């Protein structure tokens, strides 16, 4: 069985999938790997072009008819949410009619932004690495930043207006669901269970042999120094990456319920899992 798999070049994804994509854990399938930024992956899944893919939970909210969620491989946790940054301190309400850069329409970062307050209407979509320079230059009034940008925004002379993950945790008590791993429902329950198991074992291998993935991680994160890459992994790879568990599932269900009530994602009768 040959399956297509998409995940980002970010250190957390390359850390998790290194062993599986390099044949270091046994699996009853082979993989064709595609590395893309998260919003490109969201759009590929929207067009049903991948068998397995990393996804923003916002995008998954639109894709539940065709894709189901896996329990392993994702990014969900505390203290790891998107940040809203600007050149100077101001209230979030001041941004209601100002231009805000986001890393993609279907990103969870944008979903959280729209769930905050009454939402924000004027948006500019930029790739995540372009957002901080755009804020610093005055091209946009503020930006929603993700990934390792949360470690480097002070280098651009920017200040944090809001930690959307912290806001979510205070509002709901849940960890923040950022991204998950999806499988086509048409693959069937048996194969999907084997994929989920293999991803979990790939992460176990990475934790047991952390240095073996270093060259692979570095080759896909050339603009990030090794220290930032390690901080990135420590922040985004955690016990929820191994298994969502009841706490993680409750967080995802609450996110979807709130998004459905606000009309930000369509309602679905499908369960999260196969």
C-alpha cells in the first residue's frame, strides 16, 4: 500500500515523522512525503489531494466529511498558542477596523482570532515568515504569528498584544488544539489504525534517539538556528502528540462547538475519528 503524506518542514513535524519517513519503524505501507507550509497543506486537503496530512484544526472543521482525525502526531498543548504582535502596545479592540496579517485563512490562528471578541474583518494573508517584517514595516497594523516566530518577534522591535493560546486556556480551561493529523475516511478503519500506530512509534523512536533526526530537521529549517529549533520541538511536541487522550479530545470538541455557533465552520454529523 502506497500512501501520500503531507507535513510541514517545521522542526516539530520533521522530528515526529523522521523515523517513519526514513523506514526506521516498521509499517505495512510506503509513503510519498510532501513538505509544505501549513496553509498549503490545508488547501491540499480541502481538495482531497492527500491520503494523510498535517492540518490546522480550523481546516479540519471544514473537512470532516472526507477526513478523520488520528490520535498521534499532532500539536496541542498549553503555552504554545499564536501571538498577536504590533509595533506598539494597544488594545485588541483598536484593531477592529485595522489590517491584520494572518498565516492563512484556514489556520487555527485565524480561527482563534475570529473567536476573540467580535472577530476581525480586515485581514491580509501572508506566509508565516513574512508576517513580522510586514508588521515592522507598517504594511499591516498587527500580525498573528505562529511557529518559532513566538521566540523571535522581539528581534523585529515588536510587542505582544495578546497570546491567543493563553486567552483560550483562560476562557475554556482546555489546552489549545493547533494542528492534527488526518487520514482519508475511505482508507478504512483497519489501515487508519495501523497508520496511527506507526506515527506513535515514530515519535517514540524520536524521543529515544533525538540526535538521529538532527540533520533531517536542520535541512528543512535552514533559517532557524539549532537552539530555536530545539525550543520549537520542546514546545510543540508533548504527550498530546503521542495520544490526544480525553483532555485533548475535549479541547477539540469545544473548539468546534464554539466555531459552529459563530458560523465559522459548517456543522457535521461525522465523529472526529473513524
